[in-house]
């Protein structure tokens, strides 16, 4: 993580919670779905989790960019 912080030029204490939040956004929805719907959802998760995570990440990035542009 220190390497990633240095590559981005961000202070480590800002990078760490941001990294943790990003990881949680990708991991917890899948865990919640699997907990709620059980093993019958496993084939769907194995097929589509990468696509769903990518779409969600892009959507969050666009929303942040729109917020930054509108707040200026």
C-alpha cells in the first residue's frame, strides 16, 4: 500500500482509508448477496462479479467527477 500511495503522490494516511473504502465497495455487495441468497447464486456471482464490479466502479468514478465539476 505504501508503494501505491507513493505512486499516486498521496499521503499514506489519506490513501489508506480511501483504499479500504474502495475495497469494501467491491467486496461487501458480493458477500451480502451470497449471504442472503446462498449457494444458488454462486454460478451467477462467478460469471458476472467482474463485470458488475467494473460497472459499479465506473459509475462511482463518474459520479465523483460530476460532483467535483459541479462544485467548482
